[in-house]
C-alpha cells in the first residue's frame, strides 16, 4: 500500500493516491493500522475495477469491446453501472455515464486549452446515450451498442468508494471518522468531543482553501461539483469538466458549484453532477425527490441554500458577490 500513515493521541490517519486524486482517511478513537490498510485496499480495488484509465479495468474492457461484443465484468461494477444508468433516466439525461467520448474530446486538463470544432462535438454527442449500455446480470456482462461509445464513472465512483469505506469502518466499530476522497467528504458520527464536523465549502470563484462557509454535519456526506475543479479560461469563458449531455459543452446553468449534503455519498456524488448540469431550479426539485440538501454558488454572485440547511451552514458570503474570474458566458 502506498499510503502514508500517521498515528497520534487522537487516532490514526493516512493519505494515499487513488481514483485519480489524493485522498485521506482519519479515524478517531481507534488506531488500528490494519483496518485502515484494508480500507485503502478496498478503495484501490474499486479503482482497479472502475478506472477508465487502467486497461484491465471492467470499464476499459467495456469501452474496448464497444460495438463488438459484451465484456465480462465484476458483479460490483455491474451493480454500480445499473445504478448510474437509472440516474440518467431519473435526471432526464443530465447525468450520463456514456459521456466519455465528450470527456476525451475536450480533454480538460489533458490537452492545453483545447476547444473542439462544433462538428467534432456533434459526432461525440451522437455516441452519448445510456440506453445503449446493455447490462446482462444473468451473464455478468455489459455491452455498449456502438463502436466509439464509452463509459466514465468519474461523476459517481468517488461517492461509491466513500460509502464502501464507511461501511467497512463501521462494521469494525469505528464511531468517529472523516473520509475525504478528493474533496468528496463522508463522515462517521461526530467529532470525538461529540460536536458536529465542520466542513468548509470551497468558494468556486477563489483560490483553493477559501471557503464560502462551513457546514455542520454528523454522519452525513458533503460532495461538491464545481466549474473550478478542472478548467481553463479562454477569452473570459470558463471551460470546465462537467459536460452537458444535451449540448456537448461544459454545462452552463448559471452555477459555479453545487455542494450536496446527504446520507450516502454515491447518491450525493451523482446528484451534485446532475444538479450542476440542470441548474438551480430543476436541481432543487431533483434534490427534494432524493431527500438531499445543497449549497449553490451561483454566477450572480450569491450563495443559495435549500431549506434543510438553514442553521447547518455558516457563511459570510451569503448574499454577497463572489468575484468570479472567468464567468461562463
Ligand atoms: P463530479 O466532479 O462528480 O461532478 O464529476 C465530474 C466528472 O464526471 C467529469 O470529470 C467526467 O469524468 C464525468 N462527467 C462529466 N460530465 C458528466 C455528466 N453530465 N454526467 C456524468 N458524468 C459526467
Ligand atoms: Mg459527482
């Protein structure tokens, strides 16, 4: 395990790279190194199955065999694909894991400031359709109907992995912990002194580490999708990594970020991506259906909360203008 572990009087913590990002897990009132290592291993296993960047992963196998033949994959990946596919239907296509041809075309953070031609966007867009992902549970296979189609679990896998980590830790009796998978936060219980965790909500218009405010949570998850995560600015326009499956462009819904607060991290992960694409009004409707709450940082410079978060969010930016460099136009 390539994790860096530290033990102190509060408990044990580690930092490790997986799922394409830096992660950390901190256990309080428990210093079982082996438990922490097993948890990291479990996350690595999920990464090895679900990464679109590892040639042997289930996802790469599906993508490689697209338009050709079904790929045999693990039960676990099949289950997550089924859930992700249902999310597409549920969000009227705002969340769509067959987005990968567009993700590859734009290459945000991979290609230097590249804006594709409309015709390239249209042809990648014609491949995006979750209905073309056929899942066969009896045979343990998944199949994409058209050559060139590809799936990408980047919008949901971190949440799923966080839920798995929490499950393992709770099964071993952990009562207080903080799981942070690349900014996707999942808490167990409360802080060791019994007070709620304070989770900072990044200001999407400012540098990393500057917060819009703090959320108080106990046992909940806090997941953000933002136009400030992977992006570049060209001619005053922010081109970022959350793509609208209906236009093929970085989503422009009047938002800079959405931070979802909920019970499970997988749902919150999918919801934050979907709500970002849908915009505030439709996003709020979706969140209500899923019993989740959110903090919206809007392009108009204001911070909006869903009702359930009133009293749970302390922020100095409420109603204040964000200095949004590189607004979406
Ligand atoms: P997140 O940060 O959870 O909102 O996920 C963003 C990542 O999910 C991107 O980097 C892509 O890999 C993928 N993605 C982008 N747009 C979408 C979308 N509309 N639906 C599902 N996944 C997406
Ligand atoms: Mg997400």
